[in-house]
């Protein structure tokens, strides 16, 4: 059974068809790329998978369960977590505090825990998880810095760290390399590989073709809301329909 099954997804905004009958499956452990020109429908697809939008037609099946009608918070609690194109951080919080916020899905208190004073143990567990994520993402030395003072590469790493604190099984990475210089991109590529190797399945939307081709074993190409092609990086590079979508016909 696939970890994620996208079945016949169609999304319309008024008379605009953003996605038209899109279907694909992602197996556990994959690092899958989703690429395409601007306006192809990539971010809309992410928002539907993550529960931000509901499709007009089709189903999103995650771990064998239909989650199409579930909202973003319910989807995230199931371990399907996304990042965003623009780095979304609590700018006035420290790096440590930002990751602490990311742990909230698994750190809820209730009347029972308050009465029997188990909150203290829970808080210790959250602090330990935060420190673990800091070390994993190479941010321990920056834990007391305010997010607004971080360089772009570290801000992107922090955004991924917040997502990891929510303990995802499937992570949707939306343009994690945007605006990075070559050195920052190389470092982030290493972090993405490290996240995958830790057991997290990843779908990656990205315009940096060098990064995508270097990371992903399989790519999907969207164009004008249609699934244009699926294949290995080598197959996608030599696909005439993909070349035409990106560069135009002669």
C-alpha cells in the first residue's frame, strides 16, 4: 500500500481549472520531486494534500484512509506536514522557541494531566525533542538567536526544523532552496537527504533544477494543471513535452 494516493484530483477557482484529474502514488521512504513552470498548479496540489484546500473532485488517501475532507490541523496531526514557499517563522522568537512551537501537536495538556501533574514530564519530553531537532538540523549553536537575525540558509533550515518537531511521516517541502546561494543550496540539499534517511517520506516542490535532479529519484511534471510526465531525472531531462513546457516550442 502506498503512503499517499492522489486520485483524480480536480480543483477549480471560478472558471479557472488549476488542477485537472491528477493522480499519482508515493511510496514510503521516497524523495519525490514535483516540478513545473510558474502557474502549473504545484502549490495548489500541496495545499489540497495538506488540507488547506478541498478539491472539486477526487480523493486524497493517506496511509489507506481518505483524508480529503479533513482540515489542515487534523492532517498535520496524522503526520502529514508541509512547509511554505516563504519562510514562515516567529521572527521575535529564538531558534529554540520556534522549534518548541513546532512540538505543540504532541504536547497538549488536559484536565487529567494537570490534576496528576504529568505536565512536568511532558514538558521535559518536549524540551528533549526540541534539543534533538536542533542538533539534527545543525542549529544548536544558533538556538538563542532571534529568527529575524538568521541568514537565509539558517532560516530555511529552521522552517524544516519546525516541521520535523511535528514528527512528520510525510513532509511536503515547498521551494526550500528559493533565494539561496550555491553554498546554502548545497548545505540544504544535505539536510534534505538527512531528513529522508531518518525515515521521513518527502515530496519536494522546487524550481532549482540542479537541486531537484540531484536529490530525487523520481519526478512529476505539472503544466497548466495537467500531469505532463513522470519518470527518473534522466527521463524527464530528455522528455520533449517537458522541454517544450519549460522553453516553448520552436
